[in-house]
C-alpha cells in the first residue's frame, strides 16, 4: 500500500514538474479585434527546462492578473472577449518577448513553448484580419522606472519622440518602421496626433487618471529618462512588416497600476474605455 501511494505521489509530482505544452502557453480565442499577449507573467519553473543563462530573467509581477481584469472589462463594455496568449512559464525558463536564441537558449522544451506562444499570436492576428479586416495587439508588461507612468511603445525610441510634430509627420522612414504602420494609414489624424495627440491612447488613459506617455501632456520621456519603446512581440506581430494588425507595447508601472487589485481594476477599466474611443477615432469603427 505504501509503495502504491509513493508511486502515485511521485507520478503526480513529476506531472507537476513537467507541464504539457498547453499548460505552459495558454491560447484563448476571442471575438473582438483585439489581441492581448502576456509574455512575462508566468510563474512555472519546471525542472525539465534549463534556466536561461543570460538576458533578463525577472518576471513582470501581476501582469497576468491585470490582463484577466482587462479581458473582463472589455467583455463588460463591448460584449466580447479579446484573443489572449499567456506564457505561464517563468521568465527564467523562457522569454517570449525575445527572438528564439535569447528566449530559449537551446532548450528544446523552451523552444517549443516559444513557438506555441508566437504561433498562437500569429493565428490570433490572422483570425482578427479575416473576421474584422484590422485589429490591435497589446503586449502587456510591467516596469519599475522612477517616473511611474504607463509607457506605450510603438518601436520609436525616446530620442525620436523628442522631435516636433512636424518632424515626426514628415519622417516617412520612421513611420514605416513603427508597429502601428497600418493604423497610421487608416487614422484620419496625423502620425504625431496618433502618437501623442488628445485622442492618442496615452492621452485617453491620462484623461481617466492613468499617468502615461507619450501623450499630449508628456510627449516624450525627458532627458536621460528610461523608456520602453517596444521589443520583439510588437515587431513580430504588429504592422511594421505588413498585415493590418497594429501593435503597442504596454509597460505598466507597479505603483498605481499593478501593485494591488483595486489599482489593477482601475487601470483595466480606463484601458477598456479608452480603447472604445481609440477604435472609433482611428480605426473608424465601434468595438461594440
């Protein structure tokens, strides 16, 4: 009897240590023209995946919980759910916001997880384009910069954001290299307005009490200030290289956004409301 119980316990422990691929990467279908990717909120550290030897390995705390609230608020306001792809593995095992060499560092299970994450994101983009013709991917992250603002990344760095509106609007090469290349073509507003005008996503969030950048009152990070401009996910799945799904990296500070459930809920509500206005203004259609 003891031997049987030991074997059952050992099997259960082994299963807990070696989750299946769909337990490492959760892919959810949706009905809205919105996709959420959450690459750094996972906590699983299975023993069968080697620890990454270089690169950032710290997780983005509470981004999975925050994303769940965003999903709930979008459904409450617009009657549908976004597509969502969650990496449930800890970032010390795989980093789904990096190219595969740095992300998995040669571990075959980590590589398989990375492929499932990005295959899921691409299939979600394809589904959104087929059903809606266009869409928006939001890559949800966490950061702890000294100035606690939500940083919106469009593949434009902080120094480039210091340019005047006229300079931004005239820089065709810069616009073509952004993750919102297709959206710029669709929006009736100028590129600079799309980035930081009164109806930019940053300004819409700021109107709802969420300190953000770039926006009309904070058009760039400032001198020597840290700023996340976007990385692999928005480059791979945004409209820079084609397609009609644009992408924005959403870097959420801990203070006031991720630190406790009440602030997570406040942000989720503000973001969902802002997206309704954003879609109607720039995409020319209502979410609901």
